[in-house]
């Protein structure tokens, strides 16, 4: 592997370009991220003189960029994916000094969200490498900025999917930072200072207090971490679409990270809950452990038929393509089908059921900060946490493979506090 | 042996009916029930020609029973009232819309949402409480349960007001249900036909900013100068559509042809709502990402309840809202249907039943 020093020497050699270069070569990269990412490895291809000049200019520009370790004053350590293979490995980087509005905390646990899997493999096409995932982050405050009002050292806190927004648009002023067009994601996004954000598979976190939630002492940190994404993702639509009324009949499609949280929240809100799943073997779990009232196997036509027009709302957590018509059929008139899983391909929408029953198909994406705090407090009050499997950070790549096969009940949570240092 | 439509009931009626899937209408003698205690008998003056009439006559929805007398935008005068009828008196000008009955006992009926009652009875091509077929307003008279008759406000002309009984309520109801009545909000209306043009007027009366979205550039002048829309977007002009991304709070989609929803969803702001009123015969393609990332929703709506229909008529009378109509004689109906199939009407045909039917 070529070190940074060797790379610079080669570049300096290139600076004195011979008229017809034959032997000195540099690999031409398009894209700032790849230049940073591949800075240490050079393969040779022959370029024209003009191309080499362009390449030199380009790389010189990139040399001005600092390495992740040097960007900020605080030393940080985490696990990152380096490329689209998605394989995670130890990664040294840095975080900013605690600004006047910032809260710094030692990360104790981080939940593994299916989005982390999509992002490390660049499945949505917007990943920047190295990528430190993790947006279900919990820990204990170590330092607060001079203008921080809501948090003190020693508080148990969490950070979810967002670390910034514009604060001034209609959505931000209505506590809907999650719908702000300039919302900044917790990882693989550009922060206000132009640096890339790194997520919670890391030892420390610095975040603006606006995007930090307080975790009540009564909640166990490890099982609370998944609330910060999975929890709010289902809590928010239950409220917005009015499905939080006692006695309502709510269907939950898919029994995974999101689905199992939806069952718990809906039950706590007083709903009758039916789990709709393709896996008959999840019935026992759904009813006995999660207290769902009933279970429908979605491929069983008779069961679906019998439940026609019985539900006030359905929360659909499945991101794989599936037909919507049977689900709209399960709804009563004025019923609502809410999609929180995000498949890539469009679904087919039959218009008749929507019109004849004045039904609605809507979406939802996490929740605003105020609502996220409300959700955490609600969970504390009702004793709601996620069903988790705690793992050491070295297990993370295996966990990702198992998550891909939905082989987890129902969220992996990385024991950052106890295992991250030992892997340096 | 079933009785012929002429002999089923005691009152003789004359109208025009489609006799087969060609949808061609021709004179038809039939009968209606005696005016019961709850009933109102109405001499029909005008009947609007709704696109649903066309779909039904030609069996495009696959459920037509012939002979089929269409017409559910009916305005007339009361000629007889049953002993329990208190709301109407002989001589009143009244309207009948898309429904003539419901179960009256389910949760929907109890909430004035008869249109969502699973047993609601349509004005035509449906089965009435006595098991006989319902016949619509392309006829000289109709007998209707008083709960399905509305007062026609004094300020509303019978001809230009008739289409409100279907087109009007079909756009008014979702505007209220989905919260589109806050002045200053921005509504996009897709399609400028019978539904669309009434929607523009009602929306302006609610104080909304209105953009008409249409595939026909030639409708722009109409939309802005005559109907009062604030802006006009040509839906296949990619550049203009791009410029309007994320600007609308709501969209009412009146188009029944199969069309792409993705460009319409992108016009909505976050938390925006797309309400579809047209009934295409194939499912539409719904991209999910915009729904999830922007908390947008797609909803439907189907006419409105009786209470709301009366409210809508009163609202339109107050704001001088009527439809733009082309009045025709009954015997011109087949030509009108052909023109309607080509969208060649600004924007509703209305049959002058009162004057033209009796002469035939």
C-alpha cells in the first residue's frame, strides 16, 4: 500500500512533466470522495499529457483537503466502510471541538438500522466513503458548550438520524426538521462546516443540542437505542395519521425492527393490533411476546378475505416490492395505509378503492426533534424498549450479513462502550 | 315473468335510455313508484351530462344493465310531497344528485356520509329498496326519498347550477375533508374539464392560490382569464414542471386517463396531499420514496354526503359559482356524448329536459 508520503513524492515528480511522458503515471479519478478514499493506493494507466496536467491539478486540490484524522481537534475512533463492498473495519478520524451549542458524549451503544446496510453498500447511490454508519446512538454526556441549556455532564442522551437543519423554513419552525430540504443526516452527509458527518459506530459523538434527546433514567440504554430511528419512524405516523385512538384497529405489515416497535407503540396507544406477515412462524412471537391481538399470513387469501374492511389504519414497514391492493382492501372506509419502508420501485395504486372508501396512502420519514423526545418519554412511561441482540463491534460484519437475511429479533445493538477500544 | 319497465310501477314516465353497449340513447317509456310518505315527486327541468353517464351507457365499467336511463345532476320543481315530508313543498326548486338511498343506520349514514354507506343506492343503474332498477334524470319526472333531495338556492340558475350536483360536490367534499380551505394555501388542479373548472372556482372562493395543470396549452387563457386561476402549468413541459417542484400544498387530480403520478407528487411541498378523483381503468404507478421522504399522501374521494351537498350548493349560491354549460335538447344527446368522449365541451352539457323532452 502506497503511503501518503510516497504519493506526494510521485506527484512532485509529475510536477516536472516531460514533453512526452511514458513511465510516470497517475490514476485519474473523478469525484472528490474517491480521491480521498483511494489516496493511498495507486494503479498505473497511461494518460495523455493533457490528462496528466488535469490529474495533477485535481489531485493538488485534493491534497489541500485534510485526512479524516486531521480535520478536527478531537481524536475519534470508529468502524467505517471504505467502499461499496460495505465491509466495516477500524477507522481513525476526528470530531469537532465542543461548540457553544454542542453536546459531546461518550457513546455506549449504537443500534444497527437496515438503512446502515443500504448506505454502506451505496444502494441509494449517495454514500461517501469512508462511511461510519449508525444513527441510533446513546451515551453519557462528557462536555457541554457554554450556551447549552438542556443538558449536563452525566446525562443519558441519544442522537438519531439528523444532526442539523436550516432552522428557518416552514418545516423547521413547525418542529418538522425531518422534512427540511436542508436537513443534515447523522452520517455520510455534509455538515455546515463542509466536513462529512460520521455516525455512531464510534467512541464519541458531538452534536448540536437541538438534535440531542434526553433519555430518562428508567430506560435501559441498550434497548433504548433503536427507538431513535425505528421507534420514531413508527410513532410519528401513528400520531400524524390519527391512528393513536384507543380502540382503533391497526395493522402492522412486516415484523422486523420497525414492525415490532409499531406493535408495541400501537398497543400502548390502546389499539387492537393485527400483524400481517409472510412468515407463519412469526405468529407465536407476535401474539405471545409482543401481545399483538391477531396475525394474518399475507399470502393466505382466505385470511385476507376474512379481514376485509376491518382496519382503521395499516403501518407498512416492508421495503421489498409488494402489492398494495390487498392492503387497501383490509382498510375500512376512511382508512389509511402508511408506508415507512422505502422500496426503490414504484408500487401499483388502484384508484377505485381509494375513491370508493375515501382511503389514503401516505408516507412518513422519522420524526421531528420535539416529537422524538415525546416518543422517548412515552416509551419510558409505558416501559417500551426494543427487542435486541447486543454484539461486540468485531461482530458487526457478521451482523450485517444476518440482518440482510432478517436473522435477528429484532435489532442488533453494538456494545460500543465495552468493545470499541479493544479493537484498535 | 318480470314486469316490463313500463308496467312495474303506477306512474308513467318518459325518458331516453341506452339499450345496449353502443351506448346510443333513444326514447324509452317506463314507470316510477307511487309517491310514498317519505317521497318527493319532481318534474325535471334540467339534467347535466356527467362523464360517468357516458362510462355507464357504454358499459365501460362493466356493470351496466339495459335499458339504462342515466343522469344524476337533476334540477326540477316539486309536484307532490309525501305525508312525512316537511322540508319541501309543492313548487320548490330542488336538486337530486348521485344517490337516491342508503341504509340510514350504519355509522356512515349516521355521520351524514351516505356516500360511504356500503348499501347506498345510486340514482341510476342501481337496485332500489323495492328491488327494482333505478332510472336517472334523462326523464320527465323522478320520485325520490326526501333525504336525498336538496333545496336549490334562489341565486343559482337551474341550467348552470345542475352540474354542481355531481361535479360540484365531487370537488367540494375533498377540499373540506383534506383541509384545503385555508386562504393562501396553494392548490394544483389537474385537468380542466367538468370537475376541474368547477374546482378552480370553488378553490378561489376559499381563498386558495390556484394553478391549473393541463396537457393542453390552449386552455391557459381560459384558465386564467375566465376561470380566475392564478397560474397554468403545461404538464408535458419538463422545464416548467421542474420550476414548480415543491410549491403546492395540495393537488386535486380530476383526470381519469392513466397518467404518471411521480411528476405530480414532486410538485407537492412536504406534507402535501394529492387527491385523486378520476377513475382510470388501470392502476396508477405510485413511487414510494417521495411519499416517505416528504410525508406526502395520496387520497381518494367520492361525491359527498347529503348534508354536505346542501352546504356546497348554498356556498356556490353565495359566491355565484356555477358551471360553464352548453344547453342541449334531449334529441341532441348522442352527438353530445360523442363530443364528450373527445372532451369537446366547455365544460358540461346540460339537457333542457323541461323544454325538449315533452315535444318528442
